[in-house]
C-alpha cells in the first residue's frame, strides 16, 4: 500500500509542479 501511495504522490507532485511552474 505504501508503494501505491508513493507512486500516486510522485505522479501528483509531477503534474502539480509542472502546472504550477507553467502558470508561473
């Protein structure tokens, strides 16, 4: 279960970071 959370967090952070960086 921890593996799945780590993958989801990494993916979410990647999308969120890319979106925030593009918006900025």
